[in-house]
C-alpha cells in the first residue's frame, strides 16, 4: 500500500450548485491542489520543476461519485501515488467526509519537456522520490 497524503478543504458557497452540492467540476481543482501538495510533501516543488524545464499535463482523469459534499462541509482528499514508469505518474484520490467516501478518482500525468511539449523522463532525483512511495 502506498503512502497516503491528506489535504482538507472547506466547501465554499461559490463552489456549490443550485442543489447545494459541491459542483462536480470543482473536484478536479481539489485534486490538483492535493496532488501538488503531495508532491511538495515528497520534496518535489512544482514551480521548481517548471523552472527546470518540465511540465506535468494531465493525460487522463476519471471519477466515480457516491455521495455529495455540501456547502460548509469539511472534506479530506486522500491522495496516493499508485504508479510511475519514469515518464507517467498515476494518482488515486478518495474524497472523505466523516469517514464516508464521497468519491474515488484517478489521474495520470506525463512528464514533458516544457519547451517542446514532448514526453520525457522525470529527472533522476525526482524519479527516486516518487518511486519511494509507489505501491508495489
């Protein structure tokens, strides 16, 4: 089992729809914050990665909704790095409220050269950090 990274959010009124639910599209933004903070906890600062000439565009994103989050709820996104082949990195997420799983999601990102936009290998030092927490 891979390391779990935790990010908590308070659902803001502006993030809800007419039903009072956290609008489904806003989960992608929560996952982005959770992913960036997970990498930061590992010692990988996304801005520094970009400054070194790398970007990490999202290749795939999928989500399964089970229960809604509501205005003023505090939710926690549990993030895991579940795959890494040197170029592609997979993340899984569970959004949880009071131990109730609200949704489960996956993303795959690709290390790319910032100038050409072409896929490339992650820098060795970063690859080692990521590999250290990937589930077997």
